[in-house]
């Protein structure tokens, strides 16, 4: 059984994600096998907010080389979470939005 904390790995804190915080849109790195319904329930449980929509994107790992040895970095999955207009903002991001 997966818990909410197993699905949501960490927030993605980039310049582009900071710009969308004012519109109540947040970006999280999630487990690769998580689906949109599970992500929505996990965000609502952890932060106590109302989620309007969840969009996901899989990011393929990059090729890396060290000498003759080569391999890939791990694949990740991002979730773009939009909150409802009447929902409160996520407190973790409060000081970051401008």
C-alpha cells in the first residue's frame, strides 16, 4: 500500500515554477508509477488543499559518460498541480511567490 508521502517525492523549485505559484499552480516530482488520481489524493491529504487538475510529464534520463563507461540518469515524473480558485495556497510556498 502506497502512502501519500511515497507518491510525492519533492517540490520542483525552478524559476518557471516560481512564476506559476501566484496562479496556484505547483510542480512536484512524483513516483514514476503514480497516476493522476493518486497524486490528487496525496496532495489534498498532505497539504489540506482542493486540487482542480493534475497534469503529468515523464522526463527520460540523460545519457552520462565517464571514460568508456556510459549509462543513464534515473527517469523522473513531474506533476503540475492546479488548485481550485476557492482553495487556500500551499503554506510551504508562501514566502516564495512574488
